């Protein structure tokens, strides 16, 4: 840039200043200087696509404009003296351009957006990505004249729309349109991304655009160091049930339309207003975040019904009207501004001294963006701190919902009432046990073996399905899953114990089902060999039910010595299984839908075809009884549910990992 020829960089102690003949030096905060150093060091190492993570209110615009002023023209590309800043909204374009003119008035600064047409030859051009998607608007920015490109709100950069633009300036960034011709570049152009939330919720890899994150600061650190304003947190338990709200499969956050059915109710909206009147009526500028347009309208109406001057903006608000409303709010002309997904990013309204999060979220980044709107310092307006008010499910029925407690690693059931960062961290320290330096005397296991007794083909404890049943009875009871226990009565029918739901007096009920005819005859006639079952007892505990059924079997079903055949230790149980038993079991074993070791837990004694052929009569009889009484279907249902839960937990783990920002290389996939 021409102005760089008249400028000089000098250092006073640790304070680095950039001065020109036209204006006062730009004085940066220490962390901003550290950020610039990290960027310049990375560029010196040869990195050309780098990211910076700074929280809302940290002065990202100040940082990247100062960075542009310190970047020299490449020796082999003397024409590369211009810079391009890409933003995602009209407001950000205006803010950035005004900021640049204020910091460096000698620069020529232009805007490329909608009706604003830049010449393409200015020292600095600020353009919206929507406008640059038009090829005739993009082509005016010839790559050979650019020394750097800044991407503001850079967490959007992995989206196909951004990659269509950025691939025009860097061949390493893949254009999503396969038939697009790669650009011919005279020199590598640094692409520098800045964002308060340098991660994406939808799984798109930022590594497809940026090579590494070179600097990161968390907003909690900034508040502690007093670069952001003090915060007071209040969490309100609302009568909402999020358990039925659908979740977006890509982002992992709630679907707005589904979420609105739960939170956009008269009861919740009235609670929102009552909370504001109770906790924040003395606040001058409150920003409220809602779910959708209907929610915005209803919340605004609820505030107005309470006599509060509340106004709203949303994506459909005309640009001129939106500017008027925001400017009036910034000037303190009314106390409450309600919005939906408009002021989450890029809103520079320092006077906000209260933020109400009326839309639950499972994204830490979205939550941080919303509350970050109120964390800017604003001594000129007399702002001392910002009150954050959020609302949580009354029963904590959904895991992963971000709230003030979870932000600090606390149990979501622990509500916050006028808490500060210091008090919340003290609470966290109080519930976190100190790490022990004393080595454990118990050696760590080298392996762990699980026995899944609910698998009907596991040959453990004579395939009884529950090793604990041997404590309750000497007879060969088997567990068929879901608390169902069966005692096969040697061709004289069977006794079955079922759990009872909703009965205060009895937890278990037992029935005896006697046979009608021999099994072979029933098989030939294709009818059940059993008569209708009859109730024999109810019991408060399983032990009482089993003991009562044993007594009934000995007195009413198999009297005298015949009852000895029911014993688990009966001689016949240790003989080799019959061929008909083996064939029946092998047929069912081969047809099972869930493999016994599908989850890799290393279960012991899983049935194999060879193992089943060598089994004993007692084992075979128990397996057949369990299969006939639904053990396999229950087990497969349980395993599928377990697999679903494991998959869900893995997705949640990956989603949360995406929100964890760290300095270092970025994964490309």
C-alpha cells in the first residue's frame, strides 16, 4: 500500500506501535500483540492458510486490520499491495470498513456488497461472501494484486459457498464444483481466518481451508484478565420437556421448528418476562435470543403486555429498518431487543448489559456466541457488568444441553443465582476431588472378560441366563430377560414368573401352564401343547416368588421323587444332548440377528457351532426353554438399543470434540 512507504514500525518496551504521519499510533492490548506475533511467525514458517480464535469483544477487527498493515509486499510480486476482507453480513461490511478508515485514514477503503460496487483497486476492500459468489463481482479482484485475504467469522469458511470463492485465490482449497478450472497464481496469497468460535457444528472440516490455528483465547480467560466485562449468571428452571425435541443429525443441535413447539408457549414466555422483571428490570439494554420468527413475535408481545418497550428484528427485517432498530438500541432508546439468529454473529453493541438465552442449545459455541454479545466493555455507557439469564429443562431429561452450570463443568441441576465466574469456579473446585499422588496398591488389570448371561447362546451357569438364580433355588430356573423366569416341569408344563408394573403390593406374579397333550402330537396338529395358564401367586420379591413356585411344583406338579428331576444337579442334565435338541438350537443359533460378540467386549463362553454340538442335556434344555419364552428376541432388542446408545454417545463425543478449539494443525477430514 502507498501509505506503507511513509510509515515506520517501532517498539517502546513491550508496546508495539504503528505510526504514520496522518494519525496517532495504534496501541494494541498485550494478547493482541501476541496474536499478531503468532500470525507473522506462522507466515514466516511458510504457512499460508492460518486461523485465529478470539472471543467476542476481543477486538478481532482491530487485530486483523493491524495485521494487514504489518504485512509487506512479496519481493517477487511487487504489485501485490491490496487486501480483501470477506464478511458474512451487510452490518459487518460497514463496521469493518469504518474501523479501517478510523485506524488508517490514509488507506483507500471500499465495499463490495449489493448495490455497493468496489473498483477492485483500493488498498482494502471489504466484501460480503454472498456478493463474491457472483463471478463478475469476484473477477475484479485479480490475485496478482492481493497480498492477503482475511475471512471474518471464519468458521463458515468450510462451507461450499466460501470454498467456491477461496479456491479462486488458492489452489490448495478444493472448489466444490468439480468442473471449475484451477486459477493461475503468481504468488501464494495468505488466507487468514478470524472467528470467536473456530469450529463447525455440522462436521465440515475447517482443515479443508485452513492449515492450522495459530492463536486461541477463551472468553473465560479474557473476563478474568478484565479484557471483557464482568458477568453475573442466573439459571432459571423452566417447565419445558426437551426429550421429544428432534436433533439435527449433522449439527447435533435442536431443530428450531421442533424446539419452538416446546419453548414458544404462553407459560414459558410469561416466565421469561417475569424473570426479566425480577432480575433485570434495572438493565438498560437487554438482548433476547429466540428460536424462530413466531417465537420472536410472541416474546416481544409478552414484554409489551407487561409494559416493557420491546422491539424485534429477524432475517426478514428490511436492512434499513434493521439498521434503525439496532442504532436506536445501541443509543439506549429502548430496553429490550428480541432477535432470532441475526445478532448471534458480528453485532458490535457494547452497551448490552443483559443477555437472555430463551432458546436451549446443545452447542457450546452457539451458547458462547449468544452470551458473548454482552461481554464487551463499555465504560462510556456506565456499564459495570452483564447479566446472563438462561433457562434449563425442569427435569434434565436431555443430555448435552449447554447451560451456565455445564459451561463450568457443574451438574446441570445446580442452578445459578446471581453467580460470578469466581463463585462458579469455587463451586466446581469444591465438587472436584484433588488428584491423589499416592500410587494404588492394586495392579491395573491387563484384560477384562465379560459374560453376557442374557445372550441365550452363552454356555455359562448351564445357560441359565442369571447366575444369581442359583442362590434363590436348587431347581433349574432360567432367566428369559426383562425379569421373566421360567421353570420347565419335565413335560408337565411350566411355571413362569413375570414382573408386575404399577402394583404397589406385588412386584411379581406367577402362573402355571399345564400340558394338554404330548408335544409330538401337538407338533403334528400344529397347535399348542399347553392349556390356559392359571395364576398361582403374587409376591413382593423375586426370592419369595421363586420359593413359592418351588413349593407349588413339588406339591401340585411333580410329587415325591419326581421333583428331583427339577434340580440343577439332576443326573440327566449332565448327559450328552440329544440330536433333536442340537438341531433345534443350531437352527436358531444360525438364524440369530445379533452376533454374540458384535461389540468386541470379549465375552466368555460364547456358543460356537462346535461348542453347541458338545453341550449337555441340561444346557440344551435351558437354552430351548429360554428361546421358547422369548429370550432371544428380548436380547436382540436390548443389543440394538445398546448399539443405538453407543452410536449416539460416539456422535456426541465427536460433536463436542469439534467444539474444542486448540492451537495446532487442523484435520482435513
